C-alpha cells in the first residue's frame, strides 16, 4: 500500500488508443460479482496473513486450490520460497503458455500478505482481480505467455518480488523475457463513496529511466482499456512502493492499478470487507480482463492446433443462431467427428458425435465456444446465441 502524492485526471481516449474489441468485451463481461464477493470474504476469513505466519501459508494453499479449481494443473504452478524472520514463505506463480511467443511474458501480479489487519482491501482486492482474470483466460489462447504471480513479503519491503526478480527472472538462462509487468495493489475503494475512477500508474523513475517512455505507452493503453471494457474513468499517476518496483529497478517495463479514493483503513484492523466497495472491484476486474487480453494478444481464430484440410473445410451456420446449428464440411466427406460446445469457463454444455444438426435451444443468449475435432485435428470457433 502507498500514499498518492499527486494525480492528473484523464478522461476519454488517447492518441495511441486501441479500438474496441467485441471479443475482449465478451470475456470481460463474464466477470462474476458473486465470485469477487466470495474471494474477498474467503481471503478475509484466512485472518492476519503476516509474512511467514500460518495464516500466510494457508493463504498460499487457498490460492493454489483456487487456480486448480479453474482447471489449471499442478504443472502450471511453481512455488518460489524465501525466508523471513526464520520462517518460510512463498510466492505463487501460475504460468499460462502463449501460442506464438511462449518465452515472452506478461506478468499480472499483486501481494497476498497482510500486516496488522486481515487486509481485505490491501491486498485481497488485488488478489480477487487476479483470480478472476486467471479464471476467465484459462481457455483463451494468447500469443504471449502470462504469469499470474501472488507475492508474499510485500509489507516487509517488497521482499517476495525482489526475491523473484533476483532468483528467478535474472537466474533464468537466458534471462526471462518480460514484455510488461501489471501490478494490482489495493483497488477496493471506500464504502459509501462514489468509486468511479481508477488510478493507472507509470514509471517516472530516473534510476533507471530507459523504460519510462515504454511504460508511459503501456499505461496509456491500460487507461484506454479501462474506458473500453468498464464504466470506470481513469487517473494517471506514478508508480512506487509496490511489487512492480524490483522489476522497474531491473529495467523491466511496468504499469499498475490502484484505487483513486484511498482507504484510511489500510494496515489496520478495519481493513475489512464491510469498509470497501465490491462493485468497484468488479469493474476493475472487467477492465483488467480486457487489458490483459490486449497486452497478451488473444489469438483471433482461437485455433487449438494448426488446421489441416478437413478442419479448414469445416463451418457452421447460422451464426448468430437461435435454435440449432448446421455443421458443414466443404470439399470433404468426413464421417467420424465430435462437436463440443463450452462456455468461457470451460464447462461442457453439449457434446455430440457425427451429427451435423445441433440443437442449441436450451442455451441462454450469449457467446460460446464450438470445438470441432476429427482424429488429431481440432479447431475452435465462437458461437453467438441470440
């Protein structure tokens, strides 16, 4: 947590703005207020998560189990241990591999340790946003790899992030290639206030200053994503005193999100669910889902492998559809295949074999994924149900 010394209010769009992407919006709109509320309350119930304490280690296990429940595997999660006051604590790193640039990473991070109080805003709010982004992007192919990192030891002086940069980023051979670090720290707002603006943070440090221009460009893009994929306004400020700073000192490009209405309850026993604004966190999660899709570059075709002759000949119609889908294979006499319809959380809603007319009358209006598979060939396309 940190105090903001100044800010400049920015409304609207920018010279370097991106255009609205309906596919990104479709995923952002799947952010669940119920999930956000549950994450916050469960985080609070874990108690005071001082670095290295039993509650801190229990929070690590809670986070890991959340990621596993989203469909990630044990192999996707790594544990970066370090010692604080003679006690072991751990950073949790979840890696989602990119399809085009698997060795270049977007890092979305925030700390999960707390001090004095249960820290539901500082930083259960950031934890909740990261969890929801990881959940929604589980089955979305991105060109760049994504690392979702939950740091410990932030409140004692950025210990976890500093350890990770020193012992993982710089110890990788060759050194880990990081495209951008997006840090989310204390985004809960204040209950009863109008929480309609989020602060976006850029690197303005002079030591080093080489990446300041790139940080500014990415932060402008972040601000634009906020306005494109949420109802929030944006406020531009500078980065300091949170887990992106060891990356900044290492010469990486950073940006961040922080609440505009700064809570008076951080680092106290009153940093609780009852004193923050869960709807504000929901809107920040929507903005972040859109931004991470933009930064990691969602594969436009959603292909899960390189299409060959048969899958290239596959199509379905109508789209948008209401009651049924008709499958068609141009220039092919395919007889044995499967067609699976899933939601963006990966839940299977329909699976058929060798049927060319698919009943979708039971599906609610929305966006789904249709996956056609024949032998080892797979292609996934979006289905719009109206």
